[in-house]
C-alpha cells in the first residue's frame, strides 16, 4: 500500500486518562505506606517523606541543610561510603527539602534494596552530622548562592516573593549571604531530631516490586525506636507589599528581569481550573499569546511565560521574562495589552481548541509511568485532595467556554492588581 502524503493523518480526541490510586497499609508503628504497582521495568522508587520543609524552620537554612546532611555520615558509614554503595548497586539517591516536605528518594532494582534499605534506615535514624562535612556543605551552598545572586532573574524572583508574601513569610525567598556565616551546627541537629521521626513520616513506593519489599519496609522502618509526636501545621499570615512597582538596580547587568503577578485562589477553589486554562492561553505554552507577540512578533525576548503556581497554603500568578534594557517599557506595555485583550475579547474557537488539546495531552503525560503516577498522587495527597480532582480538571478543560475565560480575566487579571518587579540597570 502506497502512503499518500497529501492526506493528513486522522486526528482523534484524547480520551480521559485513568488515574491509578495506590494501596495503603500501615507499618507496625502506624507509618502510612502508599503502594503503587505499575510499570513494566524491574525498577521501583521509594520516597520517604517528612513534614520538615521551610514552613517549619525557625532560622534560615535549617530545612535544606538538615535534609542534605542526612547523607553526610552515620554511625557506621561515611559520606563517601554511602555514595560508593549506591553507585556499586546502580541505585540513585536524592534528598530534597521544599516549602513543606523533606524527602529521601531512592530509585533502584528491587533485588538491591535489601542491601540499600539498612543504609537508608541508618541515615534517617542515626545521622551524626559531622562538623567537617557540615562546614564544607555550607561553603559549597554559599558559593552557589553568591553566584546565583549575580543573576537578575534571581534578584527579581526573590523580591517578587517578598512583595507577594511579606518579609517573614516562609514563601518569601529571603535567604542572605550572612545566613551561611551565622549557621550553628547544633541548630541543625535539633531540627533533625525534631522532625525526622516516625510520628512525622509517610512512605510512597511505586514501580514493580513484590510483597517481600513491604515486609522489608516494616522491618527497617516499622519499629517504635524512633517514635515521636505528629507535627502540627502552622499558620502563617501573608502581608503583601503596598508598592505595586519595585525596581532593583544592578548596574552591570546586560538584561532586565521582569516579574508581574498577584496572589490567586487555592487549589480547591471553584475558579482554579479555569485560571489554569486562562494562564495557558496567555503564556503557558510555546504558542501562547505572550510568546507569539513579545518573542515571535516583536523580538524583545528569547522566552516569556505565565504560570499559575499552587503552594500548599497559597496560589499565585506570575509572568516572567528577561529583556534588553531598551525593550523594558515596551515589553511591559505589550504584557498589559494582552491582559486587556483577554478582559475585553472572547478567545477564538480555534485558539481555545488548540489550548484544550495541549492541556489534555499534558494531563495525559502526568500519568506516564509509575513514578509520574506516584507524583500525581502526591500532588493531590499533599493538598488533602482526592482523585476526583483530575476527573474534574479533565472535564473543565473539555467544557470551558470563551465567555468563562473572559469573565475570569475581568475578575483576576486587572492590571492595577498586579505587582511588578524589575531587576536590571
């Protein structure tokens, strides 16, 4: 059969993806474990999660450095020995602390986990925080921080977070160079002991694994020898700036970094899905309005995007770009022009259909593979949402109208409500 290349392939609508829910069971000490059996490869991922993020720290750096120090030495293993053992078994370990959670992630073949789990158990229960490793880690982090602070995009983002949330809010990226110099090892050991225990832990396991692995988890993490009380969620007040336009001077910068945005609704709000779709129309994909106008047509920037960021205790909208100083004002004018068009005109049917196709395919990609499925579950679980969220989002994408997008733009995208931060010359 000869292929006629003049005939385009048939387009089929993307069906609603199925969300695979994990099974749950409790270890002997009541730590919840979420098991997601999926995938075809003989590999699994283990996430051990603690409520130990920036939200809970009383001093700068406590969450990030305490988490990183877990692999810097235990009673029986040095940092180099831990790294060598994981390398020898072809396994991967990553430690991360975000706004709310500290996580130890391991990716490995199941057959090697019987050798790795004792190491993981020890680095969680018996980290010794060696002073030399602590000081070296601080030096590396400080050097990286100082290099980052030379970038106007970092300066503008830090100031933008301060403008939205206020000086003392955990979501304010207010880290300073002197915080590294003032760090005391005892504070990090105290933070570690306060937050890394069984009463503040849950485990997520995804991929291909046998029932024997769940028994191993209970053997290593189900005992009561590292018990503790659950951590209560703290309430933090947001105090946004009264200034709407803020400039940060960096005389030697080549570009200006621009951030515009405002606080928006939380993830469980009725307007959440519509705002995600509206933000995509504006600047959420390569063919968005901001990209077509300011990059493709005007040539002011290499890239510009709009994002609706959902955090556990707040949501915010942000437009971000870097431009030459000479295009700074023109770029701002074009951004406000696009916002005005969204407020006053209906999105065309072809554009809306294109955005719907894009968002549906992106939703499908969120469920591509066992590790993605596990993360999709956490994206709900960490927000106290259930799996009906994804069903509702799918149908919101399919059914939203241009009139609804216009209404949302009129409510949430008024230019006078936006904060603007510019860092540059």
